[in-house]
C-alpha cells in the first residue's frame, strides 16, 4: 500500500548517539514510532510537537504525494543514491533559525548542498504537483520572487539556492522561551552534536495518512 506522502531526508545512523539524543529530545523515535521520555523542561511536549511529527531529520527533498507509487520511488532513489559519494558532515551546533531552534552545520559543506539539490531534481518525476489549496497555504508566508519561482517549479519554496540545512528541534519560540530552551538544548546535545560524522545514506520517510507521523521507511546507502 502506498503511503500518503514520502520525503527524502538525512538522519543520523541508528548507532550514532545523535539518533538517541534527538529521539529523546523530540519524544519519539522515527524508526520504531515509539514515544520517548523527554527532558524535564516546562511545556517541552508542546514546543517539540511539530518537529516530533516529522521525525528527527534534515530535509533533502520535502514531503510529496507519490506520482508513481512507493516501490517505484524506492527503486529510483536507490539508482540516484548509487551515484552520490559519501562525505564528511561538519560538526553541528544548536542555532536559532528564524525563531526555531535547530541543529545546523558549523561550516559550509558543499557536498551537503549538492546532495540536497540533486535529490530535489533527480526524484522530481515521483512528485505529484501541489494542489491550489497547498500553494495558497505556502503563499501565506509572503514569498519572495525567488521563493515563488521555486514553488512553481519544485513544489516547495525553500529548495536549491534557498535551501538551508537544519534539523529542527522546536516550534518558533518567543524570546523568553528561547532563553529557556536554547541553553537546555545545548546541554542536551553537548558532546554529541559537535562530533564530525559521515553522511553515508539517505532515508525515505513515509507518512501513512494525513496528519500521521513520519517514519523511516527505508535507509538507502550512498554509493558513488
């Protein structure tokens, strides 16, 4: 049975301590789907609710409805991934990205951006175009001309030149909330996020139905 939506994400390997730490921070393991005990912080369940639904990840190709079926997507993703070489990911740190807390790279990583750009383009035949309702919802963010062009071409405004690597940890926070949660997140990921790691695979995440949480459906090795 085909999922409602799929996405191509980067996620740390299961034996990477980052997977365990992030699953605990968000309150859900994106592999098993099981709930995890979160840090003892005020309203932590609420401020992590949105990223928890998507599972810990960095977006490469944003969620889309399937045009050719799940097995066809997996086959094409395997072919594409076989052409991409593994690479070193720079150390990560907790950063503020437009009000959201996220783990982000601490230095520029051209292979990372090339991987995301390639995923968007190479797998686009498997994307069903967004509906007018979905486009209207995106446009509520007052998109720039560049964002509007990307939305029309790729179905999402924050790809290619507008893409930024980030592994989201919270919803948008008030300044007062940021003063609480940023130090807490920095302490939670201390000694874990800043360790260099290799990007050796991409993950196909799936969403079974509208509103359902995303899960890792398949981890596909890079082979170039």
